[in-house]
């Protein structure tokens, strides 16, 4: 451990970041150097080109060897379900946009390997910054981490290892990679905080799986915190307390004990029915990014998959996956979750060059541009290939097809026409499929809300994508730090929009669910049940938490809570009233560490 320094931080100094992994940790800080390597670009002579390319290839080879070692360790740590995270980094090392473009810059621009990789990474970052989906946009962090690994190996800089830490500590770093997280000794590293990061970064996902409390996105924590400083991190609320007083220490020690008791209690809810106290069933399903996650979702109590994002199939390689490759993946998930339903969302990308074989131009406003179902309808061959794969896999389980970002009946009909054409092709070829596979749409545009009654007549089910719906409804960009505070799920306009969609679904007699982030939040659970949602799809780790709440309330109770908030004029008013109601109803849950 680094030498301790004199504490010159006031007692109970509070920092607020993003709670990336729940739990409370109390220990001294341990600073690690995870600052990015600064690239030094220089011009090279033509005769130096081959040497620079070889240096780049050697750095790639070293990086690959390091990640394969991490992969071995992940297996020994029982993290086989998360090997895809390390595999993602290995795939990035082979990506032709990264490797090919860097070598081309060395050859054509006559710049050294450091400068070339720095330029390539900068362009890739811009591509990812334009993505609207939060989870996908945060894959930029993987690009950064792999790029930093290559750069360190290029310049011969050795990172200090976390394996050598001997004391019980909270790690403080600018950023941590998934490899760092896998290599953490949980007996010694009981939590971590970082300057950057988000809940959807792979490092955060791994921390949650390992049960390591984490707070990220603190911006300046590494410049504020000296080594060996007593500190408390609360990964539930995203709070960090530096140099805590004895009173604060005792308070959080009690919170830690209560939290750990409640977490242990959660395990009992995995196998219990997801229903209210008076017997009304609410299907709790999982959002899925990769087929390998299906088994874990089922283990965590998921009654099927409410949202299978297919984007990652198209991001993993330089060309779009063919029909057979997609069919194998969809079949695997269908069989894993049988008899529960699996809702496969058709490709939801924009003009961000996620599918390299399609040379789409950058757009000034990709949020409003050629994305989601608009992209699929433009690229009919790609769309039909995906629909064929889904239909063929439908005989191996209970699959449902969902079209994203539908803004009108015309788009839905166009999608259904493609589906009908594909069905006829499969009949002509003598290939089996479920002719009555349910077809639904995501409600994520204001226009879809306003004509929900018309869309319901031609849909088998609705699924509300609150991430985009809230953004469009309130005219704010969630990724813009200057207006992100306006992203308010409990804004009266959002609640009224949800109410209108639920009423349209009920009138038409079709199922309605939610698959946005809002669906997995404890605070919103009773509101969504009161509105009429009977399917909530979320990160599978949240399922037991929602079960614990819904099994303690009746429909009458949730309606009474909802009636108190639906006519309040501001999101702040709604939040306060709902938090108060939930603290009174569930003091052991909502008084633990803040909502």
C-alpha cells in the first residue's frame, strides 16, 4: 500500500456520484494509478513504417495474452456467466475498424503507432457518443479501456496490480477495467470508487455480480482523496463520505448490517410467485443483451425475457450475422427459457455504423434520424433475414416479435407486410415456424402514445420503452450533462402518457408491459401496477427486490397511493409524495440508505 498522508479533509465530507453496485463498505482508501496514457504523436520516415506496425502488432498480442489470463481467472472465480465481458474486449482487439484503420494511418499519414491508435480511438468515441441507447452508448468505455491497454503495452508501462493489496481497503481510481474487477480479492478490496463510469458499464455489471459495493462518476475523487483516508461508500444511493465522524461511522455500520440482512432475505423470493397480496400476478421478466445471460436470468427468477436486444449480434463482427447465426442464438434463448416467453426486439440501431457493411452517413441528429424500425424498413434484406431467423426459432419455445420505435400505423403495417412475405417464403421452402407468433411494438414516441388506441387494434401487445419515451416526451437529451437533471420518470406528463397507453391496451384487450429502466426501480413498482402494467422487464438482479414489494401490497393499496400522486403538478411533488408513501409502507426498505 502507498504511504499514508496527513488527513486534511473535513469530517463527514460528502460526495455524490452514481450508485453502480449496491452495498455499504467502510475502510481506508487505497489509490491506484489508472490515469490514461497520453499519446505522443510524431512523424515517422517511410523506412520506419514496418517497425511501427510491428510494435502495434506486438502490443495487440501482449494485450490479448493479458486478457486470456484474466479469462482463466474469471473461470476460477466462478464468473463463467460473465466471460462475454472479457470476450468483448478480445473482439475489440480484432476489430478491423480499430486494427485496420490504425495500420492504414501509420502507412499513409506516416505517424507513429501511438499517434495512429489515438486518432482511431478518437473517431470511434465520436461514433459511440452519438448513440441514444444508454447501454450501447456506454460500450464506449470498453473502447477506451482496450485502447488504454494497447497504449500501455506500446509504451511499455506496467500497471500496478490489485492482487498485491494486503489490507482491507476501498480502491480509489480514475477508472477500472472489467479485468481489474475480476482480479479483485474480495476479502481485501471491499469496495471501489472512480472518477468516471456509469451503472451500465461492464465494470459496474461485474461489481454487482461479485457483490462489491461501488460508486462511480465522482469526477474528481482521485484528486480529493489522499491514500489511507477513512471513508464510507454507499452503493445504494451513490454517496461517499470522507473522513467520517464516530457518529456517522456507527450510523452506517448499522445500515450495513440491515442491508446485508435484507439482501440475504431476498434469496428466498427468487422461487416465490410474483403476485400481489391479493393474488394478482405480475410477470417479472429480464432484459437480455446476450444469449449467454439467459440461464442466469432464469436462476434469478425471471419468467421469460421481456426484451432481447439483438444489437450485440450485429456489433460483434464486421459484417451482419447471417440467418443461420441468428437462428442459432434465438433458438438457444427460446429453449433456455421455455415455457416462458421471449420477446425479441428487431434490430434497434441508427446510422452509427454498427453494421459495418452498411456505409451509412453520420447524421446531425441521430436521435431523430435513420434508426430502429426506420433502418430495418430501409434495409429490407437485413430485416427479412432477421425475421426468418426469429420465425424459424419460434418452434423451439415461446417467441414474440417486437418492433422498436413505431411512430404510426403505417410503419407497423409495413413491418407486418415484411413478416407476411417471410412467412410465405418459409411455407414455400417447407420450413417450420409458429404461424401465430405474437407481434407487438415498443411505445417510445409521443406519436405512438397519442394514437395508442389505433396501434392497439393492430398489435398483439405493447411494451413501453421509457428510456426514449421520457426523453422524447420531455424534449431532453439524457446524455447531455446540462439538461440530464430534467430526465424525470415521475413527471406528470410522463405519468399521463403511461396512463393513456395502458387504457388503450386495456380497451383493446391486449397485454401491456414495460421494458425501460423505470420497470426495475423499487420506488416506481406500485405506480406501474396501479397504472395497469402486468409485465415488467428489467435487469434480472432487480426481480427479487420487486417481488418483495409487490407480495406485500394489494391492488387497492397501490391504487390509493396512485390517486394521491396522479394530479400533483410537478415531478418533485410526485417524488416527495411517493417516497413518503413508500417509507411509511416499507420502512425497512426505503429508510435504509435513501431511495
